């Protein structure tokens, strides 16, 4: 017999410039001498255009400088959270009708460390991001999340596909999300946003690329199903979420 299906809200949040008011990959470079990445690494990035591989080379360089894992973690503990996001996360963690996941092109070590530093990790059901870990020598290693054929997304991550597969996995386990609330800021948040339905919500951060992409789509008369609620602080997202529970 199939498990009885429960219906809930799924709160999907990007991380950089959404949950936190910074970029993890930029912040970690403050640990470098003069905060400078060697030209040879920049040159390799210009040739191959893979941001994930670019960060992997930076991590190898940091290891060569003997920057220990502890400093990486402490750096992430100090990251600034976007106004209102801690309150949003605290609210959803106390409501059984809401599950929260983070869907981000950062990496699992940076996100875990940031949330643990703010004592918010337990409120997040799952982190879907590029897998990362410190190896036995203390070097941070990062992998692409997956491969895909979507031409709109970076080679290492199509958030639309990841979200679709996540929802299907939950459905197979008897959990159906009747409403998706997607909170993001950047270009790579547009692909999953435009795949949502009329019962869903997209929260694009004001002043960032996602809100521009949505406006452009709507101006051209292209189909965009989800309700759009632009936000400046997490408090605005929270107020809408409260009307749904």
C-alpha cells in the first residue's frame, strides 16, 4: 500500500545574496594575501568558464598557503545574514506545515558552516548544493552537483531539474508539496522559477537579476505562472508566508 500523502509548503531558498547578504566564494578570498587570486587561476577560468572548477583551484591554492580548515569555517561563521532572513528561518522551523530547503550554487561546506555559526542548521530540511569536503590533508575539495542538458543554466547545476527531482523523491515517500515558495536573486534562479505553477510563489530580490528576468519575460508576453512578490528584506517574504499557513 502506498504511503498516505501529506500536503505541505516547500520553502526553497537560494543562499548567496538571499539568505546571506554576501557571496561565500568572494568572502573566502579575504583569507588570501592581499585578497588576491593568482593570475594563472583567473586565466584558467577565462579559458574554461567553470566557476565551480575556478573555486576548486582557489581552494588548492589556499591549501598550498597552509590556510587550515578552521579558518574557512570561522570565516563562514562571520557571514552577514540578509535582514529578516533569520526571522523567516526561525518561523518556518517552528511550523510543521513548512519544510525549508536551500538550493544553491555555492557548496555544502560553506552553507553548513554559515548556518551552524548562526545556529540555524536544524531548521533546514535539506541542502542541495555542490558537494564539498576537506580531504585528509585539509584541502577543501568541491564537485559539480550533476551534469544536465539545460542550455539556460551553468554546466554544474540546473536548479529546475534539481527541484523537480527533489519533489518527485518526496512524492514517492508520501509527501506532496501543494505550494512552492521560491526565494532567490540571480539568473540561475529564473529557470526553476518559470517552471512553477499558479499555486506557487516566486520572491525575487529587488535590485538583482532575477526580478529583471521575470519582468522581461512578462513584458514579452511569455508564460510565467507563479505569483511574483519582490522583496527587499526577509520580513516581506515572512509576511506572505504567514498568510499561507
